C-alpha cells in the first residue's frame, strides 16, 4: 500500500508542476509553480496541526484516517474539470486550440 501511494505522490510531484507550467501565462509561470509548492507545504503543516488537535479525541486514529477521504475524493474528481494542456492539443493535432 505505501509503495503504491509513494509512486502516486512521486508522479504527482513531477506531473502537477509540469502541467501548471504549461497552462500558465509566461509572465506568471514561475509564480504559479512556486505557489503550488508553497501551498503543498502549507497543506502538510495543516495536516500536522489537525493531528495535534485530534490527539485528545477518543478513537482519534479514525478521524485522522477518515477526514482526508473528503478532500481526497474531491481531488480524485477534479481532473475532469481541468483544461487540456497545449502539449496535448498539439499531440492530437489541434494547433488552433494549442495557441
């Protein structure tokens, strides 16, 4: 289980900044990718804070495991809302859409 999750996290660490770099305007590309990295760290900090706040709750491990399922499900559905990257549009022959 952990190995599979590690592969997913590793793949997203490469794929998400690449996608953001492709779809962002050139003038803001660096800021968008950097903002992703900063918010990733903020999310890790928020997870640690939530774990500390749940430390005194009975059966706290269930909350610590179950609570991330809600944003995880939303993140699992979110790719359906993403636009195609210019690279993908060129690959499928839509040159006008890529511009």
